C-alpha cells in the first residue's frame, strides 16, 4: 500500500501556486512520474487519483497536480493556454528534481496527454511518455467550442463531457500554433498509448494518428469497454498495472546506456540521495528497493540501516548461506542458522593478534547460533566453515576500490 499523499505546491506558469499531491510508495521509489489530468478534470478526479495511487503501490512515486486556475490551484484558467499548460508540467518536473528526483515518466489523460507529449521534448530526464485517451493535436479542443456571437473574442465557451469552461481567444490561437506531428516524430522516448475504442469524446482515430507519427519504441493498449474519463476503477487500475510493467524497461534507461557506451556491465547496486533529511539514500539492488540513513544521534532520521549495518548484514547473510550450503552437501541435519553481528572501533593496542599496533581498528563481533541434531564435531566444522564465506574472505583480503566520476 502507498502512503497517504501529502499536499504540496509549486509555482506554475503564471507565477501562482499550483496545488498537488505526491503519491509515494512505502519503500524507495523506482522512479518519479507526473500525472497531467484531462481538460475538464482535476488532480482529484477518479482516474488521476486511482492511477497515481496504484502506481505508488507498484513503486512509482507520482505527482498529480491541478493546472493553473483549476481544482485547488490559483490563477485564471480563462487566461491559460496550451503553452501555459506545458509550462505547468515543466514546473512540476523542476519541483520534483529540486526536492526529490527528476521525473522519468510523464502520464497525461486526454488533453493532459497532448500536453505531456509537448512537455517531454523539454525534459531530458523523461524516458517514457504515456497518453490516455489523448488527442493527437491540441487543436482537437476547437471542435468543442461553442460561441453564439463571434465578436465575443474574450469569452469562448468550451463544452466537453457536459462540462463548460470559458477561455480567451488566445487559447485557440495558441493551440493552432502547436501541431505535434514533428514533436512525435522526434520524441526519442518510449511511448505508451491507451485509448478506448468507444471513446465518444476523443475518437480512436486520434490514437492512430499518435501511433503513426511516433517512432519506435511505441506501444498501443486498447481499453475495451472503458469510457473517456475512466470512471470505472477497474479500468484505472489496469492502466496503472500496465504502466508499471511497461516502464520497467525504460525507467533506468540512462544508466544502462552509460554502461553500454563504456563497455561495462550494468550496475546492480545504485545508491542515490533522496533529498529528505541530511543523509537518507535510496538503495536499489537489482529489483530490490531499500533505504539507508544514519541514526538520529549522527544527524540522520534513522529511516534505514546505516552503511556499516549494511556491511554487517552482507557478512551475516553470507555466513548463514555458506553454512547452509555446506550442511546440504554433507547431508547434515542443520535446522536453522542465526548470526548476530556488532561493529565498533577499538584501540589497536587492545588487539593482541593484530598487526596494527597504534591508533584504532575495526572490530566485528560475529555470534553464530546453530540449531539441529548435530554432533560436536559437525558444529565445530561449521564454525570453521563460517570463516570461509566469500564476504569474510573479502574483508580479510586486499581490496582495490576504483573510483571515477561519470561524465554527463
């Protein structure tokens, strides 16, 4: 389950605060995403909330926000344009980059989907773009304009899904200036398109246009029986599940590309600052998500194990696994192994068998509990084997740590 989404705000395109919620997973996020809602919706619409929460439950932190003048955001919606909507998304990305991590995914619903396509060209951190029921071009909105008096250039009524909005003439002129065909052709990001065949607001032909204009990698998923607003929670959950699986191929793409270009294997362990507190880190070990931090007495928030505790955990796990492997090869009745470890700095002069005689040295205390119907000879042998675990040998051998800076 994801944590309850805290309210946050950031400055939008008109220089006013935009209201948002940041859905965070229980553990370290796999990546950060931005969800842009549809033209007639808000960040708290059923689709926006359900998809964002579901993504968080699957490890993807998702920021959903209200565009200028909509929902709980300040500003005048009537004075907004497609360009200002795109700028709002860019502002959301800057907020995430400053306080968390730059977004890897942009997700847009309906007109929000069109906006994220345009915004993605401005955001180098984004490696995946998702559209849901999106028109291929922002000018699609002009088909929903009703205006009794053509002379009323500053008060144009837009009706979508039974809801009415008033915009200025500048809104229509702005969308006419933003055809997205060239943007899609030069996207250079993975694209996932969701669309309902029976969508009565944005026809399925719009999805076809997006798919044809974009280059690979691109994917299309049909939302059979879904409506435009995804009011059925099952449809929204399905969308989130597909996004989570699909994005796993792309959210760590920059690291894989750096490794490929250098001819080196992809890093299995990646540690990165979260920006929360002074020392908190996200630790990704393959598909496993962990945290690291320092105890409160050392200036941290104790949200995860300390670096030395991870070191002890590695030694303890290796010890236990080595004893289990040895016992299985010998067919010994080993029931359970428990390893307790402690680390401290001691004066070298207090260690009789150490080569170092001055200053301080590291002392690791390892206590091993062995359960099972074992003879004393078998127990003694297992204790000898404990010192042969690979991590134990590494700690006692000469270690070369090569450090170099990764160029941007």
